[in-house]
C-alpha cells in the first residue's frame, strides 16, 4: 500500500511539473534583410564622413554602410543594410531607423528623407 502511495505521489508531481512548466516561446529562424536609405544635408569633411560611417556600422543589426556625398551640394545619402531575426514575441528587438536620424543630428547633419525596402525574407 505504501508503494502505491509513493508511486501515485511521484506521478502527480511529474504531472504538476509538466503542467506548470514554462512554455517555450516559438523560435523563428527567418531572417529579414532590409536596405535603408537616408538622405542628409550639411558640410562634411572626409574625416567626419568616416566617423559617421563608423558610428552607423556599430549599430545593432547593421551589416553594411555606404555613404555617397556631394561636397558641391553639401548633401549626401547613406545606404545601410540590416539583418535581423523575424519578431516572434513581444521582447524581441528590431532595428529602429530613428537611431540613424539621431546619429545624423549628433554629427551636425540635417536628416532629409528616409525610406527602406526589403531585400529578402529568407527562412
């Protein structure tokens, strides 16, 4: 009789543990690759443009940065590529283009126009 009680207690404990165990969040291996374009205005030396490129390159999810600048017009455009995992839950991070704008302003440039396009949504 004692053996049956112990066995029943063990079975109940196992059942309770599995019922109250944390649910694992769904995992997504889907990768989003996006091209971001942002035009800007302002006087810039080659050194300032290099610092701008380094700062943009250090942003999370950024894999590539190219800057085109025309000194005679005091205007330029950045092309920035990001790679990030698809968002599957509330706590997942994603790239925020507002950070590009902040970087422009902090470096003394005027952000003008932003747009982006998806390059791929590979699984």
